C-alpha cells in the first residue's frame, strides 16, 4: 500500500484491492492498440500511466459485477443518472465531484460544475454501450469510466472492458466521509447498496470501546467486501458482500434483503428511509 498525489485530487491511497467476490467476465476477442484506442475514452491520458499491451483482451460484463467498496462513487453517479431532475440527487452528485477533484478533471477535460452536469447530459443522450471499452484493473476495479458504468446499470445493459495489471485507487465511503460528504447522503446510499447488490448481507455487532470497534472493522474488511458501516450508541451495522459464513463474532449474518433493510433502518433516520422509498416509487 502506498499514497500517491494526483493533480486536482490530492493524496490517494493505492493498493491491489483484495476482492473477495469473484469477478465474472465473458471473453469476447483480442484487439491491438490501433484497434482499441478509438474505443477508450481519454486514451492518450490513460497511456501516460497504463501499460497497454500490443494486444488487449476484450470482455463483456454486467456492470453490477464492477461494483466494489473502493468505487463508492458509482453509487452516487447511479443515483443521479436515475433521476437527473431530483434536487437531492443533483446536490449529492455535485458534492461528491467537488470532494473528488473540485470540479477539475486531472486530464483537463472538465473545469467547472456545469462541465460535469453537461457531460452527464451528453452521456445520457449519446452513450454507445456497444463500442466504448472501460479500462479496469486485474482486480476488477474501474480505472476510468465510472459515469459510464453507473449509466449502464441504470440502462440495465452489459458493457465492454479490458484489464490492466496496475494498482487500485481507494475511493471507498470513508474517503468521501473524511472530506465532508454528509452523513445523510451516506445513509441514503446505504439503501442503494442494498438495492443493487445481489449478494448483499448485513450484521449488527456490539462493541465496548474504540479499540474493540477498530478490531471489528479491521476483521470485517479482511473477511468481506465491506461497502458501508454505521455506528449507533455501542452498536455497528455493516453492509457487505461475499458472506459464506452464517455467523461472525458469534452474531448471525442477515442475507434476506427485506430483513437487511429493517436492520439497517434501525441505524438511520426515518426521514432518510422515507426519502429513499419516495424516490423509488
């Protein structure tokens, strides 16, 4: 694990993410650089730090397969694409972009909030799912194209991707929380995580001290793909995937979605749950 500095984004933790959930990719074909470059957005920029092979393997994938705890921003982009007219969705989207890069794309393609909003509109109207190729790491983490992946989830369509042997940037929920992403938004996204993940599970654990809490969080992250956790008094609820056990820390793991929603709701404001339900009528 190391920390790197990215222009307009600051210091980011990098590592090869240990994905616990097996990635399901469908082989399609192989293409050389001349064939692939026109299908990869920001190709010239990406080539400055990615090692493109003479031939790249192209896969087809359900975009839900590319969801991971360290691509937390995809959930936010999904919320916005699902209803760009929703005031809360727009505020949430702009807040996370401001945290991400202060409305300044590292490649210089966007320089203010309207550039990002206009870019979303253009994607909604013109995105060709059959030709764009998303670069991902060998661990299945998105390198570039989170907006396109989020929109693909909204449109319920498969996408194309190609993989690279590279480190992953960690944009998990704590990255945004530490930079001022409001708790009410985090709690709302918890319901979206439950909605989108087919293998979602949750567990509620008690702790007696901050030290206990740190040990519990560390153990959960070592064992599962942890998407979100929330404390209340001396309890913590985790939303995670890849639960093969029935218990952990002598507590039962909940896998039924309705039960997960009910357990999770005990930790968040009733207004947050109502807002989520109203938005999804």
